[in-house]
């Protein structure tokens, strides 16, 4: 589903990403771990076509992300708590807007499905977004992305602001999405809940992949990139 070759991103002659090469299979969940500033979020934002690469090739579902920018954007959802605006929109209005922007030729999810999803997440459809706490913001971002049924879901720090009950809920929900064919890429610090969903974990540091581990494998089974 995702193929990245020789990806570089430079800001002011500083390499944020350097020579990143990776593949993600259709329906796989890939974890991306590492310290703050290691390049995780930049990688996700480039995959989501929100930030252009300095060099390299990125193919999503057989399409080059530069040549087929808008087609790719219909297939991908990128989300984090920071994506949710602090304004007077109602929760349901925001979720319906996000779901509608990514349907492409598909019919958007009906209002009843969106309301059911919001209730599952413990969110009141009529609540104003400006009143949401950080955990509610993340829950809304995840719910809106999931109800849009993207081919690829890119999530930055999905569990950080959630309480234990919501963590368990979204581990289950994201697992359901993966089983249904959605490809997941999650950037985290070092999160056990995220690892529970992943088949593989890449560890980034200083813009490079420094470790590549099959989740559940022993350290001696870990495959390190050359």
C-alpha cells in the first residue's frame, strides 16, 4: 500500500529525514517510534501530502503522491489532537465534514452512522468543539477519521491524551479498521497500546531508521536496516 524510497526532508540545511526507505503492506499496522524531533511526525505529514519532500519517491496504492496529489488525499486520513480546531462548530458537524471530504466517489456515511460512532467514543454530537478537553479532541479526531473509512490512516500520538478506558476502546476500534483493510501508520513515543496493534515497529532517531522490529520478536530476531 505504501512504498517510500530515499526520502529526504531538509529545513534550513538541517536533515529532518535522511534516506528513509520503507514499505507498508495493505492492511498492516506499522508503528513509528522515537524521541521528540526524531522525524516521526514529519514522515506522517509527508505521507499525508501535507508537507512536500525535499527528495525521494512515495507511492501510495500504486500512485505517486506528487503526480496524483488530490487522488491520494481522498484515500488518506491524517489525524492528531492538533488537527481539531477550537471553534464553535458542533462535534457532529465536524465529524460529518471530515467524513465528507474523504469519500471521493463513495457515498458519505449517513448521519445515523456518524452519531452512533460519536456515542461509541463517548462524545455528545451537539457539544461545541471549543468546550472539548484534550482527550475529547483526540477521540473526535480518531472518530472522524475512522468513520470516513480511509484506505490509509496516519495517526500522530493517538493514545497520549486518552484515559485508560478510551485507550482500550480505540485499540479495539483501530483493530477493527485494520481487519477491514485499512492500512495504519502510527507515530508514538514508546507506547504499549500502540504496539498492541502493530505487526512491525520502526524506530527513528535524527531522521533515520535505526531499528526495525517485528513486534513480539526477541531482540536477537530484530532486523536492523543497513
